[in-house]
C-alpha cells in the first residue's frame, strides 16, 4: 500500500467515526466555561458548549431517542443512534419557573431526527424571568468520546453543527 492509499484510508476512517451534533437552538455559541453555573462551567455533568438563544424552538441535535424530558420542560436528554448521550438544559435556574415559558412537543421514548421540535419556548418571557438563558448542550457520556471539537459562531437550529465527536 502506497502513501496515498494510507492517507486515503486515514481520511475515510476519520470521517466514518465522526459524529456531528447540530444546534438545538438558533443563536450564538458560547464557551461552556462561561455558563454562570458551576455544574456546567466545571463540566461536572459533561463537556460541550452553550448557546445564547435567539429562537423559539429547541430541536433534536442528532438522530436518536428522547430519554428524559424534565417535568418542567426546561431540559431533556437524548441518546443518539451511535450511543452519544446528550443533555440540553435551557437556561440557568429555569427549573424554578415550574414550566412557565416552555411547551413540550415531543415525548419521552420518542425517536427523533435532527431538527424535530422537542420543546417550544417563549424567549422574551424567559429572558425576563430566568437567571440566564445560556443553554448548555453537553455530552454526558464523555468516556465514550475519543475527540471533541467545539465549533463557534452563529448557529441555526437543526442546521448548523456545534460540535464534532470521534468515538
């Protein structure tokens, strides 16, 4: 096998094991370390990014199955078809709103595709009442991840990648 064959094999193997996590919300990517909550900032529940939201929907960031949707509809867990466990938590201390500003669309156990709406939000209401609307998107089973690439910039829900993972 020649050098180019080895490079080609390396590149194609690389892409095969790469998983893209798509933005669950429209907005701007923020470093997870900048979230005003120690549990997320110090990566206690997992590593990832946060999004400063600008839209009114939280959508599936990958193809998979909805695990838990919190009773107050402010957060949910999803497991991808590849076994990545992702946790999306809208804002900080939003559990205290007892569901106000959130409308559940999807159900626990439901199979979803990237871009399917999980929860609708009333962003102006949440901006006025929540401690922060920064929304952490974290991988909770980091032990299965070999490499994590965090992206930056403006994102569109269901369309723009926010992270790339190699398993």
